[in-house]
């Protein structure tokens, strides 16, 4: 990029976000009355994007609270992608330390699941691995296989709150149970048939998917899952994951000679 143009753009962005522009051309633009209108339009676009990208958070806190929080976030966090569908990657972390959200300790987790929904929705297309494609492997070859998660698969474990139960009820706009256990939960989201699906996922299941994503052979992935959740039904879990289309590819690691 032309260095003169880059200097102007840097100065323009600085002025847009309230810092002194370090380029005289940008300073001249920022001094014009219309610049304030442009700034407000930019921030409104960011707030509207967050409004669209985090519908479950919005439902939990209401319009006024959400737009106030989004305005604070937008003023310190410029978009890093022209596609505003992806704006707000750090919004969950922002909510985690946002003082007005202190009384809603699950809110950052809910925002994280909204974000994972976007990632699953926008992920590249991939044909899901069928169980028949690995059924022909010998037991030894199967345990040496690396199962790579599907391109759209996203999962998370929440140690302290029933984030998935809260997120699901509000995402589906159904009432929360009158009574439910306040315990740790996990979730798996992935796109199938053109739509994003979700389901609960235990801690061992999340650990197994973490291991698979890191390139661990199934033998090691199973060990990690059982270390986390000793009574995990591995056969049942694998059947559910294949039925969901949670894997995208299988890579067999040759046996050492």
C-alpha cells in the first residue's frame, strides 16, 4: 500500500475513534462538521451488527441495556473484517469484565455460544464423515486414526453455570424450567442440511473433540476423555457424534515399525 495513503487511513481511523489524527489530511477531514455524522453512522452500524450477531444476549438483557453495552464496546473495538457478520469476536470477553454484567455471570458464556453459532453458520462446506467410512478399519487401525472435526463443528465447556440450558431456552424462545440444576454444562454446534444444530455435550465429549482437533489419535483422544469423565460411555458418544455429522475426515496413522 502507498505509504501516504496508509498514513492518511491510520490518521482517519484514529480520528474516528477519538485519538488525535497523526496526519494533517485526516485532521482536516475530522475538523469538518459532517465528520461527526459519519462517526455516529459508523458506530450505529457496529451496534446494529452486535444486535444481530448476539440475539440471545439481547433477549436476556433487553434492548436498552444491550445497545448501551454495545455502544461502549464499539467505541473501543473497530471492526477487523468488512463483513459485519463477524463483528464482535471479543464481545464475550468484554462482557466477562463488564461491570454492569457482574450479576449475570452466565452472560459471557451465552455470548460465546452466539458467537459459535455464527462461526458454525459461516464455516466452509464439508461433507460429513459417515460411520461406514471407518467401520471397515481393523480395531488397531481405528485406534490409530485421527478423526478431524467437521469444518462447522464448534463446542465449548462451561465450568460454573448451566450456560447451554439458558442459551438454548432463550435461543429457541421457550421458557426455562421452573427448576433446574445450577451446574457445569457443555454444548456442540454444527451446520447440517444448511442450518445450525445444537446439543448438550459433556465434559468428556468436549475433551475428546479438543483432542481430535489437536490431531490426537483416537486411542489418545479416548484416554483424555476418560481422564476427564471416567464413566463416559465412549461407544454411545461416538455413535451420537457420527449421527450428528461431527467429523469431517479420517486420517490413519501408520503403525510404527
